[in-house]
C-alpha cells in the first residue's frame, strides 16, 4: 500500500465473481501502468484529492481527524492493464478499489484503479445499436433505453 509509483503491481484475491455460488476465491495478478494518454484526467483526480485533504484539514470533527491520514495516503488514477489473468479473464473490472479490509483502508488509505479499456466492448455494442435496421414491429415498440439484441438495459446517452 505504501508504493506510490506510476507502475503498480497488484495481487488481489477476489471472491464471488468467478463462482455462481460465490464461495470460491479467485486469485488475480496484474501490472497496472498509469495511462499517459489520460494525463489531464489523472491530474484533475489528484487536484480533487488535494482539495478534499485541505477541506478536511480545516474541520475539527473526529471523522475528519481520523480520516485525513488515510485520505492523504490514497491513490486514484486511470491505468492501463497490458494483460489479464485470474478473475479478469472472466469478468473485467472497469474500476477497482483496494484493499477490501476496512482496518487496512482506515490506516493506509485506498488505491482506486480505473480501466477505461474495460468499457470498450460496451461502447462497440452501443455503436451497433441501430433501431432503423430493425423490423418495423420492433421499431414501434422499442424503448430508446432498451437494446433487445443484448437483453440488457443500456443507457444510450
């Protein structure tokens, strides 16, 4: 948790995602590289964290005093994951916050990883959603928020 570097080595132990009964533990390992193509966004995320630290530093309540250390130690950014293994082969996270244990989060802060490439399949599915190519009976009844071909709710805008 103490490593604050653009390259992060992550060994997670996820539970429930790869098992329908939600009892098996699925190990995961990844190398996460801070994505330089999102440098402006990562800078904004860092500035927001700095503003939050200053805000809570001015507060006198016990929650602000207890949480300021963890907030300062936290790290959030947009990352690129060059390869997938473990649970990510089955279910790819678009964002992840570690660690899961609350006592560690309270003491050491959190690391929040965003992976925009995990959303690419969703975007390509939405791009192929063309109601004008559907049969007439489907065009009349289709809601703009419903994509019948995938059977899931999709927000179009």
